C-alpha cells in the first residue's frame, strides 16, 4: 500500500508531494466519472442507449461473419 510509506515520518515531505498529486488526479478522474454517470442516469441513460444502438449492429455483423468463417473453415477440415 503506497500510503503506508508516508504514514511514518521517515520519508521527507517532498516525497509525499508526488503521492498527493497522484491521489488528487485519481480523485478528480473518479469524481468526473461519477458526475457523468449520474448525469446519464438522470437523462434516462439516453446517451448510453444511443451509443449502444450505434455500436451493436456492427458488432453483431462482425460476430456473425466470424461464426460463418469458423463454420466454413471447420467444414473444410473435415
């Protein structure tokens, strides 16, 4: 655990500054993630659903093409 390195007073304060900056950045990223999540939930996940509709058809086509290719190649091996 990184925090345990700084709990005792053996490390200089300058060493803690880097850890503090890293922790602030991670906290900011996490905060932004949850703000966006709450906003999406408040909007009925319309952003998520519209993105899913755009992505899903191409993934389904790719998956069906892969399955077909797999069947063809397995038939050739027999």
